[in-house]
């Protein structure tokens, strides 16, 4: 007889809500019993009518343990009334009524049966964790109910959740609350601010907790399996000879190790459980009254800018910290040690970021494509997928061949979805089958899901071929338990790939393999090239090809010592001292997202011949015709490109005349109009046009900026056969400018902006338009006698500025009002000039005098 749990008080209200509304939100604190008591309590409800209950758990470890516990309360084994389905592990039978599922299993169940015919209730447990699969599963379940099964019940259960938005998403579902049974928990903070908890600090806090608290087991929260291993390695010698056991707890451990961590301590002994966030709410670790919280969690982050996904270690949220603290108060009063200060606690984020807004969405996009949805806005979401990340996910799927060019699901995409792994790995597995490399691909896929198989100094080497070799053969730097689990997983992945029927049909945009490819790969792998990274083993020979299938956007070419340009367009740098840095081509499986030059963390070499053979359809030919500023000429080259990588290039013998002209014009825009041979007449023509445009806005703009903007209109027709600055010296700029005008415009230009003005002496004086706001003529004063008013241009609208000169061609007066000059200033100027030039003609009345170009007019 199991003890009564707090959630049982809320079950009658929950039953009523599901019966009358069809949906409900249950908020129950950790330890209330919602995961194991609610499904069993609802099993015999009349509206269920013998149908199944499907319960989604965010973690497979929690799913297995929840199913085992529920089965034990019924006095049965897992697989009878209660069973579970997780990736690569299913325990259900013909009598199973409650199925605990995770890792996209619910999504695949819906995809294979959109009406979910066998189920009467779908429960989303621990929904506050906001996993990507939970959000997707809920969106699909809601559409399933709307389209096919209005009688399908949906319940959302959570420990710390803002219930109202979820209730609204469920159509105004009732919110049922259950209070947990909590004992007081004392919180002790670090005395000083830390830079992030280290393994040494965590170990010190655990030892302090054991010393200060004389009884009770300790639950330690760490961000990942790597940190757990390192803290375990420090604790074991420190606790040697003491009645304290150390037990790691994370999803990658074998079932027996997980059971040891969850079981009560043996009489007279204490236990330290080193756990990831899996013990935060989904699992109950028996005997815990002490929590040590490192204050960190590892979350997936995706950058639309780079297209890269990575796991990022960040401070825990306030909601998660409080849940972790609560694990110490389930059985008795407890204590929680936090490795951060009370001041730092005030700055913690209130809650974690939903995975859907920060993670890689490739799997989501593929699942939606299988469901028949291109635009996620067709579904109901608590938080919709970000548009930029979702679009990049679809672009990746198209590159992998999962989507057709029109955006629909391809047959290859259907097979990828059936494998239930990330689309990159699914594509790699399927492409490996016709090459005879399914076993290698399975091992590689298993390794890519693990933090790192190697230990110690060997982990510094980023070459994944070393991991493949270690997985295959073992070694002193390998955890054998992890190796055995990965080998089993790899074998299952390989079998699944072969079972999808991909043999003989290449998937994706890349060329399919040939019958001799596997032999060629193996031969290259075993023969190798001395000193070439990754080529000295079969693992190295295959790894680059297979990784290239998974990461075609991260194939890189060497551009300096340890530095590579990736096909995606960004840079990657290998850590110092890597043998792999000798390779001409690499594929990067893991890359940090720090700036334009990311640090490669896991990679493999790729032979040039393998790149040409297996990725031929990704290679494009491109003709580049561009202006070379150094050579001051157009350069034409033919390049072979893989994304942003230049594989080879050579001079282009016969480039397109249009492209040459475009490049030459681009050079002009870079260098400026000074590249052209401007004659005096050409420059004067431009200045006349600029003047006329200032007087009439309808006139074409011939300023330097405008001419550069319109090179195609007025200059391009005169560039035939030209491709350098030297060639441009043959251009007749004046002719090119004039030809851009119509006959009427040319006539008007000559009429309203004349090159010369006739003066009374008979001379034709050039008009200077260098200042378009004040065109002027410079003429000897004696040649203007008899002209009463200032000459005008632009149809009489603009008076010329007149520079009146002495017989020695020196200015004596500048005026735009010639009549006023004759009436006033002339007599003073006459007096001065007559004294300096007595032989010249200086009449008393300039308006009655005869203009002359000589010293004196004839007959005077």
C-alpha cells in the first residue's frame, strides 16, 4: 500500500475538468505525486472508454522510472498495464493502457496516426521545462483534436508554471492546483561572489555539507555529465574510508547505475548523488535532505547569424533554483547550499528561456513537413518558432534533400524522419548505406550525441577519428561503460538506416555513391598518407566523408596555419598543436559561435578526391568578372566553388562583353571620373549642362555624382573592347555626353548655354561655366564700348558676370550691371587707365564710342 500523495486531493477536480471541458492544467509542486498518481487515477474514467493514456516526459530517464514506479504500484512489470517508449527502447504490450513517451515519440505517433485513434488522453508532464518536443507535441495534439478527434482529452501538468497562458492556449481550460508537502529548507549562500562554480568549489561545498549535516543524503546539481565525472573523481579519494557512497545520475548512464542513484542508501551509509537537471523535478531521489547547487545549467542555443547550434552553460533561473532547493524538503527539514551569493540570487532570471525560441529548429521543421505544414503559424503555440531560425532550418533541410525545391517533403525526407535523430545525422546515416559505411556512420552518430568519449589530455585533440578508433577498440582513456552503451546505440542506428531501404538510392542534393566507393574509402583509410591528419586509419578515411554529409555547410579549406574558411562563409580555427591542421580540407562538427573566427572543437579531415566524388552536385562553376584596383584593369576568372570555398580558379578566356563593361563601370565608380580623359571641351560641355540644370530642373543632371550613377546610359555604348584604365584614354568624353542628349536638347544647350558670346568689337568671347551659379566672360573694356546692357544667357533669364580687363588683360572691374558701370564707375576707371595707357582709346561717352580690339579704332 503506497502512501497517500498531496496531488490526490486535486484529482477529483481534475477529473471533472477533463470530463466537462476536455482540457485541464494541473499545477503541482515537486514531490506532490502528479507524474505517477494522475495517470493511474484517470485510467478508469468513463470518458476514457478503455482508450490509452499517453504521457509525454521531457527526459527518457524520467520516462523509464515513472513507468517502472507506476507498474510497481499495480504489482506488475513494465510492459503490462504501464509501459514506455523512448528512442531505441520500447516496453509496451497488448494490454498496455498507459504509455510514457519522450524524445519525439509522441510526434512520430501523431505523424503515423494523425487522429491518435488508440488514445483518449494525452498528458504533457513537467511542461514548465518548455522542451521543444513538448511544445511541438502540444501544437500537433491540439490540431489533431481540432481536425479529427474532438473527444481527445489534453492535460498539461507542471511544477512551476504560469498557468493562465497555457489554459488560454487550451481554449480556456480550468486550472487545478495542488499544494505539495514541503518541510522547511534553510538556504546557505556562498560568502563571496564567484566567477562560475568550478569542480573544486563544488567538491568543497559537498564536503562542507557532509561535515555540517550529520544525517541525510546529498543531491548535487551540476550542468552536465563532464562536470559530474570530474567532481566524482575529486570526491572519491576525499571520501575514501568513510561511509559515504558517490553516485552519478544522468541520462547517458546504464539503467543499473541510474537505479543505484535513485535507491535509498544502505543502512548506516550516506549517499552523494551527482545529477544533471533531470533530478530537478522529474525524478525523486530517496533519502535526500541536503542539496548542493552549482547554479549552472546547460541549454541549447542557436544562432541564425551563423547557422550554428551549440550547448551553452548559463546561470540557473530563479524558478529552477527554487525547485532544486525544494528537493531537500520532501522528507524532513533540509538545507540547500548555493554556490552563489545572496546578492547574485537577486539578479537571476525569473524563469528559463523556452527551448523553441533559442534552439536549432531543423528537427522541428522536418517534423512539421512530415505533418504537412510549411508555415508554423498554421498551428497554435505558446511561443511560435522564430521566423529567422525556422527559415534557416528549412534551408538546411533543402540542402540535405529532405525538402523539395518547392518546399514539400521529399521521399528522402520521409526516411530521415523515420530515423528519429537530428536531420543532419539522419541524412548522414542514409547516405552511408549505399557506400557500405552504415556501421561507421552509426558509430559517428552515436559519438556526436555524446559530450566526449575521451578522457585526459587526449581530449585536446579535436580529430574525431581518434574517438572513432577509441570507440571501436577501447583504451586506457575511455570509459568502458560509456563505450559499451555507445556501441549498442551505434549498432541500432546502423540497423535502422539499412532498414529504411536507402541502399542503392542516394539522398539529398549530393551525388549518389558508386559501387566501388566503399572499397575506395577503405583503401584510402588503411593505406593513408604519412603525416596527413585522419588518413592513417579506416576511421579517418570515412569520417570526413560522413561528416561532410551531415555538415555540408561546415566543409572547410585551409587558408593558413590551423585556419580554415568554411563553406558557410565564416572562419574556423583549430587549437594550437593539432596534427589535423596539416589537412587541406576538414569538416567541422562542433564550432563555437564566437565572432567570425570560431574555434573548432570537433573535426575530421576530408581528402580532395573524396570531396570531388561525393559532393560534386554541391560544387558550382562561377565566372567572376571584376575590377582589379591594383592592376587598374578588369580581370575575368572561372572558379569552382563549394559554398564560400574557392576550390580552383583560372583565367576566363572569353568573358561576356556585357560583364566586362559592367566591371569597367564598377571600376569607374570606385576610382572616380578622373579615370576618363577629360579634354577642356568635354569639361566645358559638362559645366554648361550643370549650369542649365541649375536654371531649369527638367534638364539632365551632369554633376560628377549623377554621371557616376548613370554610366550605363551615357558612357557604356562607347566602351566596346575596352577593359583597362589605359583603354579608357580612347574615350571621347564630350561626344559621349553630347550623344546622351536629344536633337532638341542639343539645340537648346547651344542656344541657352552658348560656348561664346559676341561682343561689340566683333570678337567671340568664351563663356566660363566653372561656377554654374555665376557664368562669366573676361573681355577687354574697349571691346564693350557701345553695349548698353549686360549680356544674358538661358533665354535672357541669367545675366553674365563680366570681367572687364585692361589692355594688359588685368581685371579693372567685375560687374553684372553694365549699364550702371557706364553711368558711374567708368569715369574713374577711364581716368586711371588713360594715365597708364595714354596711347589707347578712352572716349568720354562709352555708349557712343566704337568698340575696338586694337589700340584705337580706325580713323580715330
